[in-house]
C-alpha cells in the first residue's frame, strides 16, 4: 500500500457544522480508520489545515485532537498560496463564502464547500463557471441525500414501490429559543438578513437537491416566508431585531408531475418522530422517511377509513405502517460524501454534486423569496454553464 497525504484547507472549522460534521465526524474519522483506500493500492491520508479568524480557537482544536500545531492559520491567502494544499473546504458564514471560493479557484485548488455557495444566484452560477474554466474538481455538500432514512426512501423509489408518485409533504424544524431565558441553539446571524441569515436561504437549497435527486426537477415555486419571532437575544444576551425569515411554507411543482409541499420553521414545536420527515404518496404505496427511519404502506395493506367525527377512531393508523429494514450499514452522511469527493479528485470517480448543483439551490432560494415578496407562483428555469 502507498499512502498519499492530502492536505486540505478547512476554513470555518470553529463553527458548529464545520467542527462536528466535517472535521470530527468526517476527516478525523477517516484518519481513525486508517485513511481512505482507493482500491488501487493507494490510501489517502487527509491532513487538515485548520483555517479561521480566531487563532486561539484553532490552536485549541489542534491540541484537542492531536493535530500538528503548525497546520493552523488565520491567513487564507497564505494557505491558498501554499502549493502543498490541494483542496480548499469552506464552512464559513454564507456572506464570506463567495469571495473565498473565488480566490481558491484562482489558486487552482479543488473545491468542496457547504451551501449556499453564494448569497445570490448570479454569484453562485459564476462560481460554477469559474471552476469549470479552471478545470478543477468541485463539490457541494448535499448531506441529506446520505441520511439512512432518505437512502431507504430512495431504495423504495428505485424498486418501483410507489407506482406513480403523486405528492411529497415535508415537515422540518424545531423551536429555536429566543435567547432571553434559554440560550438559542443557533447563532444569532441566522436571524439577521444583513448577515446572510434566513430559513429560505438555509433550507431551500436542501429541498432543491432532495427533490431534484429523488423525485424530479423543480419547475415552479410558490412560497410564503415570514418572521414569526421579531426579537431575539444574541450570544452576549443583548436583544436584537430579527430581520430574516424564521419560517417558510413552500409548494413546489416538479417536472415529473408530482407536487411537493414543505414547511420549514424555527418557530415550531416538534410533534413528529424526527426533526425532518417526508411523506411520499403514490398510486401503489406510501412512505414516511425521516433522518434515520422509514415506514411504508402498500396499497394492499391500506386501511379503508370512513369519516365519522361522532365516534372515536377505532384504528391506530401508525400501527398499520411497516418499518423499512436497514439492509445495510449506514455511515455518517457527511463522511460518506467526503469519501465520494476524494475518490472523485484522486481516482476520477463519477460525481455530480458540483457547484452547478449548488447554484440550483441558490436559485430556488432566491425565487422562493421573490415569490413570497410578490405573492405569486414563479417558474424555475433550467440552468447550465
């Protein structure tokens, strides 16, 4: 076996997602398993270069995880100028991402990035064009596709379980505390539009790739975005005006003919099995998929309820659904996509979750906000380079 060290600049690892999912549960997890075996006698050994604005926080992370203290930097330009760094990863706040990605592309680095890739559609599309012209490999995190629940759902789709799919209904969200009497679970910038916050910008890119990959391209959107909680308290306990939307209610028409309805909210209390659930109804069967679990009901076992509000329900409808078995070992979804991207870069394996796919997500978010502002349904044009 030949071990190839891959130096990866990881910008934004002091943030919640960059640290937990990308550094600890992906890159460090790959190191713990001995690297990534490409199957040709080569094992990739990821060497993270921790990049951020707070040197003391980067030093603390390096010490905590036994990483080389020389591999930290607060100077993005210097890291990008280092020819030994081959991949640039970005998990910064959205408002800082486009500029950093543009610099990384110009420096000839392969790109892997969180979404949204830019604050507006034109910026996101320009990133895809720049990367294509530069001839680099590029990928965008689309983690929901690798969740066990959605992998089981895809298995049902691929097996023809649903027949013709009629509709998709999604429920996502939970109560994010305002920050006064209990600390908030999300950073305050998420609720300030001027800092790139808002649930549409955050979640519509997710819904775009989930719908696109599993059910068909989104061809129209009608949405209402609103701010249910107008005042929140920041990390220092100071009140601030919430200028970004904290809930969005969207209807998406797909080119397959199916209709999707997805509610997204940080002002909803959870009365479901998981924080996100999708119900898919088809002519032959239905399923409800969450983060990890998936339940299905075939037409042959569908009950025949009769509406009668004068008597209690005689059936427990949830008990009439069947659990879809795992039938596989599911790894962390972020790690699974990291492995696919690294195989794409170093073994030329197929990979289509690229910056153009990321631009589709930004496009849908932008059109969703426009639909809400104008109170009308909008077409979603196909895009290309």
